[in-house]
C-alpha cells in the first residue's frame, strides 16, 4: 500500500474507533441511570 493511500485509511479507521467508543460511553452512562432508577 502506498503512503498516499495509507494516511487517509488510518484517519478513517481512527475516526470510526473514536466515534464508536464515545457512543458506547454515552450509552453506558444512560444505562447506568436507567438501572439506578429501576432499582430505586
């Protein structure tokens, strides 16, 4: 793979990983609140 093609690939993969992790973190925080309200 040429260097010109490698850098955009890395940036796309890195962006996807960051978005996924941030969404998972937000969903986990909301689920914790839901569980706490159910347990009361």
